[in-house]
C-alpha cells in the first residue's frame, strides 16, 4: 500500500500518467481528502465500513 498527496502526484508525474500505471499493473487506487491510496495487488478492495449515504449524495 502506498499513500500520496494528490497535489504531489499531479506535480511529479501527472494524474493521467499515474492512473495509467496503476491500471497497467492491475492495482486499485482510492482517493479521499486530498490523498490517493494505492493497493499494490490485484485483489478486490471492499469497504468494511462507511458512513450512510444520503439520497442527494447517491445521485
């Protein structure tokens, strides 16, 4: 697992290049609160807990 600030990732290599490499390797990335977390394997990622989503947020 690797964690990076979004602005650092965009500054160093660019968002599209970074995400293309994630896809090429078969990894999964999630973004939250200005951070990108990369799971360095091809296994599915499952949220164990999350806050309830409102109807407006689901649209």
